[in-house]
């Protein structure tokens, strides 16, 4: 399926069909539908009776196979390849490191050298491409350098900067368009998401995320502590996050966005992620030591790559929250 804001991108891609690359690289912010777009393209290329706009017909045998995940000329390469709950863009993280290993890439390479079952092309979808570990990335690079005939690779990257430059150079880049605020808000409201405007702001204006009411409640409790920071509440909060078995990536994201808004208010009066907390953020921004605020932000950025590792979440979060408390300690003591 295509999302409403992807119509222009679909038309733009259709103009490139006469000169198909060996590999496409779809990029853009997380939560705008890159995976759905790539799947829509794969279905259309495998369809035996495509529509005038090149979309799959959804009626032929190839389309039925694709819909059931059993098309013999299609392979999907993801970190969770053989598990029931495949990774979906915007889904809630778990405490595991999502990695595509070389064994999975080798299976795909074997598939790419087979003859197509339907006398057409074979398609390999890789998502997220940045999850390739170094050995897997190098193995994929080799087949991208010398791709078999009638094989098309579709790479979806949420963080393309983490890809090997040589992989990016072998793909045709196709940045996808993010929806406007009105398009995103209309989508969420139609989907029945509670507090749609607040949730949209928290997710940076991108509407495709797993709306978990319990998780939203926990995030609100987290923000309440950030708004009125005390040592006792910070320690209790770290313990509560750990008890819910959440990955460190989630509180890191919540804190990073909070610090972004604090710095924005302090430096330029701008607010992006938490407009519903403007009064608390403004009060904190006036108390914040700017150097310590930037230092806290840098510590968080350094820890972010390890957000999915099985670190001691409680200890890591306690340390970060102590840094956060120190941002206001100096100004408070000086009063």
C-alpha cells in the first residue's frame, strides 16, 4: 500500500522504470512509510497484470503469493528474518541488538543466482540496511558490485549515514518525502490515535509509529520527573523504566528530545517535541547552565549507539539523570 503523502514519490519513481537500477536505496526520517513504499514497489514489479499507474493488481497469482509472503522470487532480509514478529518501521523496540548476519546474506546471494520461477526478475528487500553487521555488509557489497541479471535490490535505510559508503555508491538514492503536518495529523486522527497532536509532535512530525497507550503513560511520567527534577524521583524513575524491561533507547530518545527543546528555548525560543510542556520547559531553560546542558546532551549522544544493547539500563539511566540534575544545580545554588 501507499500512504496518501506518497503519491508524488510514486509518480517520480515510475518515471525511472525505463532505466531500472540494480539497487535502490530508500531514505528519509523514520516513520514516513519507507518500508511500505519499498514493498509496494516490489509487489508491482512482480505483478503479472499491473495497473496503468504500475501498482500491483492484487488479483493475479503472483500478487496472492506476495500478499501471503510466499512469492518464490522475493526475499526479505531483516534482523528478525525467521521470527513471527518481523521488524516494522516505528514498532516498539525490545532489548536486543538488531543485526543482519552474514549467514542471512549468503542465503540471499544463493537465491540471487537462481533462475526466476516466474521467468521474471527476482527482488531482495533489505530493511533496515544499516542493521547489516560488517561481515554481512561486505558480503552484500560484493553482489552489488557484480549483480546477477534481473535481480533488483531494494534497501531501506533509516540511518543511511551508518551504511558503508561503497554500498551507497552502488545504489540509486531515492529520498522519500515526509508528510506535511496536516497530512500526518489527519492520518493519526483517522486511525483513532488519542492525543494525536501531542503524539505527532513527540515523534517529530512523522505519523507512523506504534501507539502504545501504556508506553505513552510511562513517557508522561518520565517527562513529569524531568519537569520537576529531584534526586529521589530520578532514582525511582530509573528503577521503574528498568522494571518494564524497556531498552535504554526509549528513555534516551525521550530525554534527548527534552534536552533539544530546552536548548531550543534557551538559544532561540524554539520548541519542537513537547509543546504541551512549554511552561515547564521555559522555567527550566531559565535555570539551566548552558555548558552543563550541552555536556549532558553530548553524553547522551555518545550512549545512543548502545541503546539496544543489553546494558544495565538502570545504572546507565541513573547516571544520565544525575547529569541532568546537575544542569540546574549550579544556577539553583547561586540563588
